[in-house]
C-alpha cells in the first residue's frame, strides 16, 4: 500500500496508479480500465483536490519537521530498512550516508530513552529534517521493479 500511495503522491499520475493498483490486486495480472468516464472523473477530482493536498502536505511537513528536530532525525530515517527498495538503496549509498543514518537513529534512541530532546544538548545545531539522500534511489528502484513486473507479466499465470 505504501508503494501505491507513494507513486500516486509523487507522480500525480492517476492512470499509472490505477494500473499499479490493478496490477497488485489481481495477483500480477495487468488490466487497464476500459471506462473513460472513471478516468475523467478521477482526473477532475484530483485536479480539484490538488491545492488542498498541497496545503495539507506543507502543514504536515512542518509538523513532521518539528518532531524530527526534537530527536535530530531526517524524514528518510523513518524509512524501514526491512523494505527491499530501501535496503537496496542503502547498500548502493555511500558509506557516509549509511553511517550518518545509523548515528542519527542511535542518537534518537538514546534521547528517547533519556526522555530528552536534542536541543537540550546542542541548542545551536542546524538541522535539515527534509534533506533527501536516498529517496531518489528508492524511487528509481521502485520504478524499475514496477517496470520489470509489467514487462514480465506474460510469464505469470
């Protein structure tokens, strides 16, 4: 489900999202929607809600950034290494990126245990909670996997 929402939010491409949902829900059987009325309705709905979603996204990012700054984390640090795409992106990332992520997570765990905030220890520290180091790689890996699934659909059932 995370993959579907991420593709929809980042690409804003409803047709590809519908195809992905159908692809995932039908046990890797690729189906296109035949009804153009559903597509036009969804497209109009998406265009209508886009300004509202942008405002909500900005508000959410502000709240998230505040909470991440309390522990000295980045948004990417919340991505689970158990996801195959994230794990592969971390394997391909530079050692400095992986080490920085590890240290931020360890520091956040320590601060949570002590029930303290990072600003108690380092008030002058400049933080960038929305900095992206591996997101582009994760997106490329997800698109690659989706393309692989779509191109090799004929081999399944």
